[in-house]
C-alpha cells in the first residue's frame, strides 16, 4: 500500500497577513483620535488645576498683604505647563495680571493690586484657552484670539 504524504506549511500566506494588517489598520484608525482627545482633555484639566492653585495663592497673598500687589508666580513668568517644558512641548502658558489694568503684572509698582486676572493660553489650537478673574468670571474658548484679559468673546464655554 502506498502511503500518502501531505506536507503542511508552517508559515502564513500573503492573504492571511494582509487580513491581519487590515484589522490592525482599522484598530489604529479608531484608537488614535480617541487617544488624541484624551490627551487634550488631560492637558486642559492640568491647566484648570494650575489656575485654581494660583488663585488660592493669590488669596493667601491678599490675606497677608491686604491686596494682590507684589504677587509673583515665581522665578519664571509666565507659568509653563508641563513644568520644565520648552519649545514645542509647551502645552500652556499661564499669566497673571492686574485685574484693573491687564497691561500690568501684579509685580509692577504702578499696578493697583485690588483685582487679578489669570489667562492660560493653549499652544494647541484644538485645545481651550482659559480665563479666570477675581470677580468670578471663569470661561474657556477654543479660539485663543477671542480670549483677552477681560472676556472670552464668541464661542465661549463655562468651566
């Protein structure tokens, strides 16, 4: 009796590899936009937290000095997020100004120091720029050019 020998390949066919590659491409196409949105939300959340920390420091400064005059965020102004970032890795620049005259910082000797305004400018045009002041105005806007030190302009969202 003649024995029939079958030989099986131990590799993959080109068709099988192409199907797997198509599946991986579909997963990447779904995952990347979701991840990008997550990163933007995380950066915005970090900026919100830093703004609130600065506002607490401002109120602490006022409780000791009876005004905001002379308040400084530290050696570096503006505050950069993430801390220590440079160039294209900077996500936010946070500046603190006199609320009565936003052209002056609170360390300016001619500043009144009775009010403050904090602006966090996003470096990514797809992320929010924030505005927060001592009168309670809190807003955010994706159009950075609409956010001045006094208003968030059109397209404003509360936060």
